[in-house]
C-alpha cells in the first residue's frame, strides 16, 4: 500500500514537470484576424506574411515621428534580438506605418533599420494601411497639430507575434518586459 502510494506520488510529480510552459504574453492562438498582410517593404519589395514563414514574426503598427511608444517598442524588440543571440536570425520584426503621408520609403529605410538592420518597415497607400489595420483590429487616427505637418497619430500600441508556420499566436502589451518576449519567442522557436 505504502509503495503504491509512493509510486503514484512520484508519477504525479514527474508528470507535473512535463507540463508545457505557458506564454507570458496574451495567447490569441486560433484568432480569426491578423491572417493577411500585403504591403511594400522599405527596400521596395512587396511583402506578405508568407514571405517570413519559418521565422517567428513580430508585427507592430506605428509611425516614425512617434515620440515614445514606437521607438520604445522597436528598442525593446532590438533588445530581444540581442538576447536571442544566434537565434535572432529566426525572428523577423515588421513595423507597419499608420502615417503613409510622412512615412515614405526613404524615411522608413532610414528609421527602421536603425534599431536593427534585420527589421523591415512596411508602407502602402492610405487604403492599403486602412485595410491592413482592419485585418489586425488596430485603431489609429490623425490628431491635428499646430501646423499641417506637426500632427500626431493616435494608434493601438500592442504587437502581434506569429509562429513559424505563419499563424498569429500572441498579443504583446506595449509594456511587456524584454524577458517575457524572449521567453515567449523561444517557446515558439521550439515548436
């Protein structure tokens, strides 16, 4: 009797150690949105999510003249890439502009790779950006400034993470720590 109870306890403890690790970001696996993306990269090439299959992909919407959220998000993903070491080449960060009026190809080509040369800035005309934002359920709105060129853009501040098969898996809050992102991306790389 005692031996059987001890064996059952040992089995239960060993199975508990086999439980899969959980994501620290919000798991949105199976979501019926964020399935397509068709824009132009800052290198002039047409890009879709399928272009990056085999990599974990992070998609963030923002604009280059953003004073805080956008540069801090791109900096956080640059820190993630650094922490991943040799696995950083298995991560693709995509920055989708919500300000096609000012974020032209040359602007994005200078801004986005400054955070990490592997990162890609994506742009399109106003309709292509609106269509992509709707697909991702991202909100954005132009806020007038003192002059026509000094406007700001209010926009959703989260990021989306796709697995290596191209399926959206995680929603990442703006303030998510680098360590959490590294943890979650490593889990996706191991799948």
